[in-house]
């Protein structure tokens, strides 16, 4: 599997662990806590594998960007967060920066 797909997976598992953390109730809810541990382990493992090929600074920035956008999307979808026009514009800018890093890293 290519390093960029590994990095995408790492970012998606980051969304998984932040979502589980939201519902783990201080890590007192065993199912959500187990989900947090599993997703965190997979996220960091995939990030580590991707960063062996992709420069670490780029990989980390993309990983954080995927996690931030995905976590916000989950929050909006569940009604825990709101998304106004300014916030939407900033998220679109963040997505553009993450995509830009992918292409800038090839030069």
C-alpha cells in the first residue's frame, strides 16, 4: 500500500480515536475506551509507516489536517458542533493546505 494511502488511513483512525474519546466519559465507558485505544494504536502505527517515505513534517501536518476536518465533520453530523460560514471557509482553506502539501512534497 502506498504511503499516502497509509497516511489517509492514519488520519481516518485519528478521527476514530477522537470520536471515541468524545464518548469515553473520562475513559469510564469500556467500549468507547477500547475503541480509543485500538484507533490510536492503528493511527500512530500507520503514521509511523507513512513517515518512513513521506517527510515527517509533511506527514504530521496532513495527519493533523485529516483528523481536524474529520473530527469536526463528526461533531457537526452528531449535532455536537456547529458550522458557520467563517468556520466552513477556514476548513476549506485547511483542506486546500493539506492537498497542497501532498503536491509540494513531490518537488
